[in-house]
C-alpha cells in the first residue's frame, strides 16, 4: 500500500526555537517534495529531493532524504513568525511518475 | 506562476446537480492533474492527463470524469454532485525547474455541495 505519513500534524513553536518535521513513506520513491501552503492559498514548492543523502537548504529551512529509511525531514532553525503555514511532503512512487501522494500536512504556528 | 488559472474560484451547488471545473494553462504543458484537498488528507489525485484525449485515473477517481480536448484546458466534471465532494480542488501541471520536473499548482476552486 502506498502511504505517506507526516508528523507531527500540529506544531506550535516559540520564535527562535528549532524543530523537525518528519515524513515517512511506504515504498520505493523516485523523488520527494516539500511544499508550503498559507491559509486559503495554493501550494508553493520549497524543495525537491532526488537521491539518497540529498540535502537542500533555503533560509531557516533544511530538507534531507534517507531513501534507505524511507524518511525525509524538514528542519526549522530559529523559527520566525513568517514561517507559520502548513507544510506538506509529497512522494512520487517509482511505479508511476504521475501518481504523487501527499502527507496529511503539518500545521506550524510560530508564536512570539 | 506557471500560467495556470482555474474557474470558477468558488462555487456553491446542490446535491444531484452536474458541475464542471476548468483548468487552463498557457505554457503548452503536456501533463495536467486534478487534486482535491480535504482536512486531514493533504491532496489526493483524482485524474491526470498526459496529452489531448489521454487521461488516467488517480487515487480518488470515483464520481469524477475528466476531458482534455485541447492542450491548454483540462476539465473536471462531477456528473451528480454529492456532499462528500465538497472540497477544494487544485489543478496542477508538470513543468521543468532546473534539472528536474515538478508539479506547479493553480489557485484552487472551493466547491460546496449542499
């Protein structure tokens, strides 16, 4: 069964703190994406991870991929209020490049 | 912005009525997708198209049909809308981003079925 599990689903952080969002998936994947969604808006692409050990960083966000563990992480460093949003991981499984499965999303709230 | 528009952006309809949502793209992308977004589920693929008149089912295709008679337009039809189809619908295309392809999403259509 094709599954993408994301945790936590809700995350409330203080500004300046660090935290990690986890994304597990059930079977072989060709690539993994992280998206950000603001309330009432569309999805914005943050990172695409293509191979084992891939690490991408943009500002206070860093994403990594371990294909052997079928795990991706999105690490938040020194959170600021502007990072408040919902974050989704999405996995393209190897059997069909057009079938992208999403995690349920992590709703992040950063408090002053 | 990958040149994707969706219409209508908001719609309220009644159970049993037919509804068609339109996705329009201006950059000649071959692949187009329809997703629905519901709380607790992320996005789920309904149908996708890999060319004019070429479509395939996604994870949650029951109750939906699609058509693509022109490259730029991908239509999603609910033949007889039900309350369980109340959702936000996103269209997407596959486009190039540097050394890889990725999906870019339209602004969404909020559909309410009463």
